[in-house]
C-alpha cells in the first residue's frame, strides 16, 4: 500500500527512531493538550495489550504499536488539505517509517473506508488501495470499538451510540454511521470468536 505524503507537519522534537521505540512519549506530546483523545487513546492501548496476549507475538506487538498511533491524525501537529483523521494518521505513520501493516491498520480502522466518502480528497486514496481489511486492522477496530471517550471498556452498542451522539440526527454523517452498524457487529463478532473468554471485554 502506498499513500500520498503528508505535506504539512509542524515542527516536532522527535526522530523516526523515537516514533518506533517511544510511542508513549510521542503520543503524549502530540495529543497532550487534547485530554479526551489522550485518555481514550490510553484505553485503546490497554485493550490492545489484552488482545495481544492471545494472538501471535509479532501481530500482538504490531497491534500495540498501531493502537498507540490509531488516533494520531487528530493531533494539532498534523495538518494538510485532507481533513480526515484516519488517513492523515496513516500518512504520518508511513512518512515516519513505521511498518506498512501498522499504516494499513490505521488507514482501515473502524469503517474508515465508508466514512471517507464524506471527506473530499480522502475517498480517492481508499479506492486506490485494497478493500478487504487486514487481520491487524480487524483487531485494531475491535479495540477502538470497545473503548468509550472516557477511556473505559464498554459494549460496542454503547460505543456506537456515543459516536452517533456527536452528530446531528439525520445528518450525512449519521446516515453513514447507521450503514456501518452491521460492519461493526461483524468485526466484534469475528475478533471475539478468536479470543478466549477471559480476554474479551465482556
């Protein structure tokens, strides 16, 4: 998978090596002023660590890394003509030299392909890349769909309602979210089928 380069990145005091080796510090600096996203990010990472215990070690390590950066596209340090956080975050991880599987997982997470249709310039990138989500993307989406904005484990329906509540009823965004419901259910079901009961959130 090859994405465009992120054209606008404000000055940040860390190297590509630090991005790979010190994700906690990097995320703290990039999301630190956004306490809601930072708290939720910590919850997704914690969920990823739990899931990682029951999947192959290499995949688990990649999942934890992807979880750290899954919401990095919301950072004020990243800007550009495409205002779509999953794509912007994926472009940044690509430019920072993270594994392509991590970039792809962030790119594909939580129904981003369908949501991209609402953002001018983003949909073209999705059309140009594979449609079937990777296993890593499924695991990342599962972690993302089970954590509330408060960083707490919730059922997927509770998280879905929280997401819907951010948009005006009947809006284009809400209609797309409604279309995503079956996809979200299938992701949670598929991942939980692979996990032992003691690892599942519920």
